[in-house]
DNA sequence: TTGAAAGCGCTAACAA
DNA sequence: TTGTTAGCGCTTTCAA
């Protein structure tokens, strides 16, 4: 055991220049103490002679020792990792959620596996299997939200699963969503408060739950104000600027009284609408006020006038997801669907 | 050791409903064979009596056994994981790279840790430490590309690091970038081929390497065609639609002959330019042809006419990054900066 | 064809 | 105050 040089066992550079990470054993050998003692020193556990502790810490530093998480995890039966399973190919919505979630978990020393499985159940299954093999402490599921998705099957593991920005049928599942209905209500109420009475609504395909909920919020706000939501004032179309453009032209040609406001199901639609109105010489917000949904910076700042829009607070959603997942990992049992409040960000397009 | 029921050791549901994953030991116990035999059966190694193998596989399935990757990794000194370190807060560029990379690595059974460290060196350091602790087999670094970033310090580990869509000063580093210069050249050459002679260039802030390289490509193409790049024809501004709008107006007011084409450093600028031109009654592409950069679907499809744009092929970049990282993990030693070809996607805005 | 046991790197309980 | 050792779950060599 005598005082071996640090380069004793492992540190011979291989062909690749890669070298095995030093182990606690290496530290013990160099510091001329037992493994248990090193462990004690590093984890600041029992009592040790200051001198010994110092020496161990010094050696550890010199050797570049860093405990092997896998070995630790094996021992603790806690991997300190979670998996994020996503089926959103684009990432515009899920990326902010990712970020916020990762931020929250990283604070607790938990690392995040990113798994993409765009529209491919087989791939998703492989990912889940892999995550189970890695003994993740929890799984987060996000999705493009056209519809409820089938639940993720984690077998008998009882592993915590949380659905964010996505929903599933399993009544025991825990789902976290933005408040589409509330957001739509906020937008509509704001327009009403500004004196608008003939408020139209252009939105995406009705198979999206979000579309149905936003329409619901829009309707409720109108009804609460004693206004009617004329059927012709609602248009369901694609989620694109061009669709918004066309829908706006259509609205202008209706025999109905012309709307004095249009609440759009997303910012792209709103932008198309603005485009059409400008082309037709309709003043925004003077003649028609516009409100969008998503508060997507690229869109809302580029329109003229800048676009008032509903913000789903995706980062808050991600943080909340992180907190809840941590709670579940800690043993709490959460179920049901929860909605996080949206916010209205007022700019010039609504004439506030 | 006699035939114990499957529920012998672990499977009592805890308070949380979580139960420890069955181990190979559990399988062995239930199947009434030794651990080594189970291992052989599962890994299809040595020769076993078919009967025994069948039984083991059946028991494993019934118990929901799945090998613990951490234990395997510990043994093999290969974690089968890599980390992605990103400082791109927005994700528009890095997300497609992520996806493609993850796809490639997942095919090899390698899982990806996602680490975000937007503009925070401390956080980045923590992430690197964590990844080292997890004994990842490699690290991928992506960044918002305003400038070269300091190299990631992986200590003496000799761990493979690859910089994608980002660059560092370390001459031993391996960097993978889109070919900004080549992309710009493609765009400019295309305009020249269409007969344009007075080609302006509006781009982002010059501190971006991409801006300098794209300008270089633009210039080289002009020079190769015997044209001059008038200094007034180059405008460096912010990366926004509004900036593009203003720059276009500025160009129109120059005492110079009016340009007959504008190559823009990104699609947002191009969109602002289109906006300005439409407002001024300048026909696109008849009077002025426009080409953008990024080929960002949301932009290129929404403009009228639709926008011709340079595609950096980010997914290809991600795939290539995955392949190269795998090669490095396998022991190959790669250095230097490599550029992946960009493509010109022709639409109506250039009058092809 | 199967079993036993060492070892991967670490922690923690127990001995000295 | 320090050392020894039994595991954590798995693979692999060597024995039986």
C-alpha cells in the first residue's frame, strides 16, 4: 500500500487520450487511507482528524476525482434522472417548457433525458423502455396537443408520470395544461371592456382541444356581457397566416354587420388577419381591434400595430411541472387535470 | 432456495404505489436457477437447455424484469449516455439539431441528457460537472452563435467533446458548422444567374461570425461574376423584421441606382423588406428579387410571394454531429472546423 | 449445462 | 479516528 505515485494504476493515456476516471480507491491509495475514510471525508460524515480530511480532499482534487453517479445511484436506488418524452416535432411550445423544467430539476441535482418520438409509437415505446432501464425517477410527457394521447405504460413500476401540455385518458394521470378557456375569456373580456360589441373569433381546426376550449372561453365572456356569439362570427380553419388572411377577407364580405374586433386562436392567424385588413384599408385598432394567442415574440413584435396576445406562460408551466414531479418523486400522489392561468399582454392592436 | 412465490422479496406495494424493479436475482429465485444462468439466458450467450432458457424468459417477462442500465454501465465502464449543453435560449436553431442528434444516438441505444445554461457560466460549469459525474460518454455543445465560446473543460478525462453550431478557440476542438459562406454564395449566384446585377445585402450585427461569413460569400459571388459589391449596398442591422423594413426603405432612398435584388441575412429581415417594398409599390420579384436565409417555414410560407431562402440543413447537421460523436466515442480523434453544405430553396420571391 | 464468485465504484454499518 | 466489509444489480470467468 506504500505511497504510490498518483500515476500508479490508471492514468496511462490510452491511444485515444481517454483515461478512466479516478475512483475512490485511487484516492484512498494515494492518500494512504482506507476507502471508508475517503468516503467519510468526501461526504462530510463522521468525525475525522482535520489533517486526514485535508489530505484526502487535496489528493482528490489533484487526481480530479469525481464520484461516479451511477455507482451512487445503484446504491441509493435513486438515479437522480428523469426523462422527457416529447412528440412535438417543432418545439415552439415545448422548448420553453423543457427549459423551465430542466432548470427546476437541475437545481435539485436531477438530470433530464430528452426523448423525441414524433408520431412514432414504436419509437416512443423504445424510449420508455430505455428510460425504465435507466431507472429514471420520473417521466414527463409533452405532446403536440391535437388530442388526448394514450397513457404511457410504465408497467408495474409505479413510476411517477406527469403530462404537461398534453392530456391522456387515464383518470389516474396527472396533467398540467395552460388555461385555454381562461385565456380566451381574458382576451374577450378585454375587448368588451374596450367597448367592442361585435367580436369575431378565428381559430384552428376543431379537433384541437385548445380550439374548443378557447371558443368556450370566448363564448362565456360574450354571454356574461349579454352579447351573442353569432355563428358566422366563428371561423375554424388551419393554423396559418394564410388561413387568417383568408378568414378575415371572408368576414369582411359577410352580409352581417362588420365585426369591430377579432380574437384569433393564435398569433399567426392574427397576423394574417392584420395583413388582410391593411390591404382592405381597415384601420386597426380603430375600426377593428385584434387580439392573438400565444404571445409569440417573433409575431407580436413584428406586426404593425404590435399585437395584443394571450400568453400561456409556458415557462411557468415548466416550473410547475418540475415542482409537481419532484413532489411525486418524493412520494406524493397527484391526479387530475390542472390548468395554469394565462395572461393577456396588451399592445397596440386592441386599442387599449 | 425452494420455489418461492414471485412476491417473495420486493413486490409489496409501498405507500406510494411504487415498487422496486425486479432484479436478476428475483428472476433467478423464481425460476429456480442461478444468477449466472439467468444472465446467460437473457444475453443469449453460452449454451443452455432450451427448457431452462424458456423458463427463465417466461419468468422474466412475468416479473416485468428489465436489466438495470446503471449496473450494466458500471460494469462496462460505458454509460451509453451523452450530454447536450446548450446556451441557445430560444431553440429555433438548436432544437432541430437536438432532434436529429438524439434520433441518431437513440438508434445506437445512447440516451441524451439535455442541459441548458443560457448565458450563465456557473450553471454551465455545474452541468459539466454533473455530466462528468454521470460518466457520459461524450458531450455536445451548441450555442447561440454570436461568437466563439470558451472551450468546455472536461479535465483530464479526455472525454469527446463536439461543438455543433458553435465554435471555440481550442485548436484541438472539433466544430461542426453550417456553411454560411457557401449558402450566401448559392443565394447570390442564383440571383446573378437570373440576371440581377445590383444586388444588395441586408444582414445582422457584424459581431456574428455568420454575418461576416455570409457577407463574404455574397462578395465572392459578385466578384466571380465581375460585379462590384457597392458599400452602400450592404447594411448591417438588428435581426428583426422591423430592421429589415427600415433597411429596405433606406435602400430605396439611396441616390444610387435602385438595387434589383436584395439578399437578406435571415428570413425575418427578408420579411420586413418585403413589407416595405409592398408598401412602396415595388413589385417582387419583377422590380426587386428577394432571397432570405434560414428557410424558416413560418416565415417563408407566409410571405407573398413566398420566400426563396437558404436552408442550413440543421437536421443534417444534427445527424452528422451524432455520427461524428459516435466515431469519437469509438476512439477516433477528430479536430478542426467543418462546414456542412447549405441548400437554396427556390420559391417565388426571386423570380426563378 | 449450470453454479459460484469476483469485481465494477460507492455507501454505510460495524469493528477495531 | 480509521479500517473492514457487505451489499447495490449486473457480467463474466472459472469450476463443477
